[in-house]
C-alpha cells in the first residue's frame, strides 16, 4: 500500500493550497481517508476525514469553513482544498487510510488508521 501526498508549499497568509493524495495497493473505496498534520514540536492532529463514498465529511473546528475534503474513488485520490490559510496551519500534512469495517470507523483517531503517507510540508507566512 502506498499513499503519496503532494501539493504542499509556501503560501502567504490568506492564500490557498490544494493537497492531493494518490493511493495504490488497496481497494480504495473500502477505506475512510483522512488528513492529519503535525507542526514542529507538536503531536500529530486530526484535520479532516471523508467516508468511503464521500457522503460524510469531518473537520477539526479550526479548519471548518476554510478546508474542504473530497475524494475520487475512480482515480483513487483524496484531496484537501485549503483556503484562507493562517500561519498556525503550518505543518507537515499526512494522508491516511482506515478500513471501514463492519464495526464502523473512528475518523478522528490517528490510531485507527491502517496506512499513512509520507507527508507534505505546508508553510504559511504572515
């Protein structure tokens, strides 16, 4: 299984970036997909997640209304559109995949995810 995140970069506060994550080696539409981030010296935190069919989305409060998660099951891709970026959004962003089992899923818990990508750095300057 491989998750390849891309799209990070340097942007000024108020700007936008679009992250992408390409998945391979898994039955993509069996997986909940999530985005997490980790700032220097901080723990990895939940950002957003999307259900198998895209019908349910989840956001941490600090990004709700600014970030939008989406997925394309045919292309095995998940996206995170980030608008109105703030310096406090600076972090390495990771995509992750969690199998949606019969017992359900925990979209916000990093320990519930089975696979992780390598991360892409987002830097927001003030």
